[in-house]
C-alpha cells in the first residue's frame, strides 16, 4: 500500500510537471491501495502497473478529467475529492465500484453513472449541481450525499428503494414533498447553514 500526503512546501510537493503516478517519486506498481494526497497530480495515469487496485484516493490534487481507469476493473473505492473535475465520465466499466467520492469539484450534472451497478455510497458534496437526476439505475445505493450544491427540489429518487441516508444540507430546497417511496430511509438531512 502506498499512502502519502504531501505537505505544502516540502520536497514531495514538487511542480505539477514532475509528479506522475508510477514514477520513482510516486510508486504504485503491484499495489491494491494507492493514496496520494496533495501532490499536484494533473492526471490519473499508469494504473496498468497495479491491475488489482481496489482503493484509489487522490485527494487535493489538480485532476481535471476522470480518465485512465480502464486498467483497474476491480476498483471498489475511488476518491477524487477536492480536484478540478467538471464532468463525471470514464467510470462505466467499474462494475465493482462501491464508493465514489467526487466532492469539492466543479461538477454541474449528475451523469454517466450507468455502469456502476455495485455502487453503495455516492458523495458529491460542494459541487455546482442543480438537479437530482440520472440515478435510477443505482438501485443498490444506500447513501447519497449532495450537500452544498444548488439543488432546489428533491426529485427522481423513486427507484432508490435501498437508500438509507440522504444528505441535502446547504442547498436551495424550500419544499419537502412526498418521500414515502424511500421506505428504507433512516437519515434525511436538510440542515441549513447560516453565515
């Protein structure tokens, strides 16, 4: 397992052109778990070096596009929290993915999640999402975190019958309509934060 968290100003946090997954500085070969936080990585690459990868965590980097995951079909957890991602893409072949965290990015639309049939937890905190949509096929989803977005209506959740936790705090929701179809729901968070 490679687990590293670079500190600003240290030698490990070199310029973005020098930080490449799979290089001597950021080894990944043969690993099942790769964690590199705050390394100014711009790309997800060289994952062919670890075909049995189960957990990939690249928090607080400079990644703008989800790509390069075609070599890790066994991936169960993907964390791209606090990057520069604008679009959900490049995930359809990850049939074993159970946890996806794309929080603190620049995503405007929930899309391209059709192939994620094993997904249990989806984190999309603090993006720019305005609508809850295109989640119908995620029938095994048990936790959905959409706090800190621009959502004004709770909708399109009818098929998520296994959903136990729904987090919608710090959005623009003013009316709570019938949620009786969410029979497994244990937690509904609509907290409003005042500044």
